C-alpha cells in the first residue's frame, strides 16, 4: 500500500482481515502495520479508531488493538409512543406550539458522501482556514497562567474590548458578552427579547438556523421582503404595525442568502422604525471578516450608530476561522444587557477559558491580518470563478446580485423547476446543493438555490461542480439553454 492510501482504504483492508483473529485476539502492532502497508503512524491510528467506533476493534493504551468480542443480543425495545403525547402537549393553549426542525441547518453542516463536491457548505474549506495560526494560538493559550481556570462570566476583559473596538461607535467592553458562537448568541438574544408565542420579524429570505431557533422557542417568524439594498423599510414599518412585534432580526452586511448590503439611506430608517415601534433590532453581523478584495470600505455595524439601545449586536470569529472555533460576542446598551447575561449564564455558564485565550492569541498575532488579506483575495477569486462558470454553462439560472462579501451565491431557478428534484439529481451527479425553500418563513415567490464557493478545495472543483450541476439541470428540466434568459 502506498503512502497516499487513505484512512478509509486502510480501515477497509483491516476490516477484511479481522476473521483471521479470534474474538479478543490481538492485532499486529501499529509499527508492524506501518511497515506492512507503508502508511504513516497517524493513518494507522485513525484507521484503528474508525474500526473501534464501529465496534469491531477494542484499543487498549499500552497494550495494542484487539478484535472485539461479539455483542450480547440487544434487549427488546421499550414502548416510547407515550412521548408523542408528552412532547406535543402544551399547557397554555394560546401559545404557538414549539417545533424543533433542524433540517434547514443540517443541510449545510452534514458532510457530503465521498466524491461529492460541497456546494452546500456553510464554512471555509480547510485550505482556507488559518489552521497553523489557530494551533499555535491554542498552544500559547494553554501555557498562559490561569488559562484553565474559570473565566469571568461575561468573558475575558481583553477579548470583550477587542470585539467592542470592532463594532465602533460608543460601544464599550462593559457592554459586550462573549458567547459560544453566533448560533448560541442568537438563541440568547431571541429568548431575552421575545416571550413564547410572540411574533418576530425576519428578513425574507433569511438564514434557516435563525428560523429554527425562533420556532424552537415558540416564536412566530413573520417575513419582511429583502431586495438588493436590504430590507424594505416601508414593509418593515407595515409589519411592525400589523403584528405588534418587538423584535426584528436582520443581517445588514452580506445577507444570507442574498448577499445584500443594507443601503446607506435605509440604515437610519430601519433604526427609526424600530425605535418608534418600541422594538429591538438583532443585528447578525456574521461575515464582516469575509469581505472580498474588491468590496471597498464597509459600512459600520448598525450598533455603532445606535446610542438608544435599539440594536442587539451579534458578531463572531467562527466564519473566518473554523466551524470548531466557536467564539462570538453579544453587545447591547441598557437594561437588556443584564437579561442577556442572565440567560447566557443559566444556559451555559461561560465560554471555556482556553478557547477565549486562544481567540485573544489569534487576533493579536501577525498571522491574523495576513490570513484576512489572503482570505479576501481567495474569496473574490472563487466568486468570480463560480459566476463565470454559471454564466457560461447555466445562463438560465438568474443571479440577481453578485455579492462583494460572504461565501455563496443566491440563484433563481427557471419557472416550474422542482427544487427537491434538482437537489436529488445534483447529488446523483456528484454535487451537493442547498435548496431555497428553507430560507423562507412563508411561501417562497420562486424556486431558488444557494451555492457555496468557500467549502470546496478551489476553482477547479468549482468548475467541475458547475459542470455536474449542468448535467443535473438537463436531467430534471431538459435543456433550457434554448430558452431566453429571464430578465433581471
């Protein structure tokens, strides 16, 4: 076996040889497996760990690996049907029933099958992540005095100060709470600001994870349409008036999924409308550090221009680093800050101190600005590669807006296209897509797709993925290339 052999290939070879050993029998040593198959010790270790996870092998530190003994017959399954009644019962009839549906989130979290290109990913490909810088930061953080002790409940003062500087305006470190990733911060904000059964205004389309959070909390998402300049203020005012909502959740910068940036003329208008409604604006500033090289100066966060405490700001390091680097911040003015703090403490106590220390080490290192510059250039290159390939091979897919930040494109499908059928056909062709339906809290106006260009290995995979998507479109809707392209 050559060095390039994968962990999966080695695990398959070892799986096929297990019958040579009696139950409890010892397998060859790791050194013997390294020499026999010509692989690294890490590959051997990971292959054995995979077999252990499957229950085929038992590993004992210092002793080696052994064939697992057969499992005893499993006891008969119990009767859990009573849970359907318990989980659906609601003691207060006027509340909106809670629904916990993670399907819109898992579509961008689940790893696709081997060989399938990941156009549905919500995070950076490992080649874009600052892995060495993060590893070095974590190592340095672990050696800091007190790094493994209990942190302040609000977060490390230096990290709170760093997030406050990034927001700007009059936001101080005392008004920042460190949270365990943007999703957790949004969950805290929704629980703090809206009681169960209340309406919450959301952009349409919007991030499915936020819709899932709202529904799991018993809230009722009410859509407010978005255009290329962000949320439409007139419709926002109408929605506040019609529903009596006290919360509006938005992504003013590189909105997910449309990529829209809230226009300068609309920023003050959105804050004014919310203030007059006596409502909060939850600003999910999730990809500020995923700006493309040609974007130009970015608008400040809404929180920077809000002295009155209308905005609850959510910022995160996760999108620009790694899905496992879950460090974010909540910022707010006034009494709401104490409620946010109390809910976060009740839910999770605090973010682990080693992770906070590592975040400080990372953002304070020379590697951090270098990473952001390289990421900015690469995201632009990938965006241009994907838009160019789509224009050449799939001109019938309408791209209303080319974003200058973020990691994806939002495309409208030809009229009558079945999103589910196209997604299934694309998967058979070897490319995973994100259908548009989960991004709408009500009936969508048309069929859409969201295509990520950040989760694949590079421009070569982008070109190949678009080619596979072309084949899937031909399978589902015939060859629409002969039809005129819809007007933007």
